């Protein structure tokens, strides 16, 4: 459980290291539009994986997540909520790729904040119903797709 979060968090810092490469900087400038499309596609895949079973708590969580998404716009919080409730290798891999690509255009201060927001949900898993947390993560991710990350 913790190792999956650690692996996905490591991608944030690997993306920061990739950003230092001159080749990557040119690619980021040229393909900014395509990178955004790819990130949105990854989020849609993550949401589809997360929607295995639908129940009332999940729907309430999605509504709360959409409302919360207007105030907290950091997608890593919602990805952390999804990853802290569902442990699958495919999900960890997709979130790793998302974090790696998303962090290539951020600075160290933003990466540190995103790391904290990504790891916070693991504290709430034992106290709050996992379906509700998963719904909040899905709702926040849906709003991020709609508003453009």
C-alpha cells in the first residue's frame, strides 16, 4: 500500500529531473497541446478503472469531489485519494506516468506541495469510508478534466 504511493510520488521528482534535460525542454514547448490531451486521456482511464462498482456513497463522494474541486485545484490530491483506496499495479503505473509527465512543467516548490497533497489521503483511509474517498477522488478528477487540469 505505502510502496505504491511511494512509487507514484517518485514520478513527481523524476519529472523534475527530466525537465532539466535540454531535449525534453524543447519537446515540452513544441508539444504542450498534445501533452494536455494525453494527461486528460490518462485521467479518463484512471476514472474508468476506479469505477468498478457504483454505490450511493460513491455517488455522494463524486458530488463532494466536484464541489471540492472548485476550491482545491491540485489534481494530485484526487489521484492520492483514488490510489489510497484502490491498489492495483495498472493504476499505479498510469498514475506514475501521469505524475511524470505533469511534473515536467512544474518547479520544485510546486512539486513539494503536490507531494504533500498526494500523500495526505493515506491518513484518512482508516477513518473515512473508502467508497466516499474514492468518489471524492473521481469527482475532483472529473472537474479537472472539465476545467483543463
